[in-house]
């Protein structure tokens, strides 16, 4: 299978089976592209996370675009992005027509109740896996702790944090 077809197929599968948005997709991306096919490295995955957070748009789209481009250039990024989006477009079109009809159905309520904590588990698994493969130094620890605290306490928004820490990183590159 060509890299282009592989990217489309893998991201279509990721888009179809990961509930909870872009962050819930991260463990699937790790599994498929780092562990199985070795198309990207752990370091590139961390770069993907940083770029996905600091560029406009959903994490899922940004991640697919990054992996696609890294793997197979512009055509790869296009196919990966279409692949990760296609199931959501089709699925949400169908679900949006049916949701009002079934939103009070006990089985649907139970399904959503079970899926919510699974999504948190996916996100935490990706965070721990990424964190364990990262090179931690004093700046990384300080940035992690302070950005987490600022976000958790709602003292500063994520865009402001990315901007401030990006400037700090640029300044540090001149000092080191």
C-alpha cells in the first residue's frame, strides 16, 4: 500500500473510532504512527503536539496535516486531513438528524455516560506516554507546572500561554 493510501486509511480509522475529539485521537496516532509503522518518532510526536496547540484549528486536523506532510508531503497532508475528517462529516450529518429523536433514549444516555470517562483515559494515556518520552530539564518542568496551574486556575488562556512561553523559548535560544 502506498504511503498516501496508508495515511488516508489510518486517519479514516482513527477518525471513525476515537470518540472525544482531537485529544482522544492522540493515543491512536501514537499507536499507529510511532509503534506500528514507525512513520514518526516520539520526538516528532511531541513536536506535533506543540504545533497542533500553537496553530489555529482543531487538534485532530492539525495532527493529521502534520503527520501527512511529514510522511508524504503536501499530498500526504491533504489525504490524512480528508481521512480524519470524512467519518466525522458523514457521522455527524447522520447523528444530527437523529439526535433529537433519540437524545432521551436510555441506551443512548448510557452509551454517552460510558464514553465520557473513556475519552479522559485516552487523553491521559497520551499525556503520560508523551511525558515519559520527553527530555525533562528545569525549563520543561517549570513550563509544565506553571502552564498547568495557570490553565487549571483559569488565570490565563491557552493562547496567551502559548504566546508567552513561545517568546520565552525564543529568548532562551539567544541566551543558550
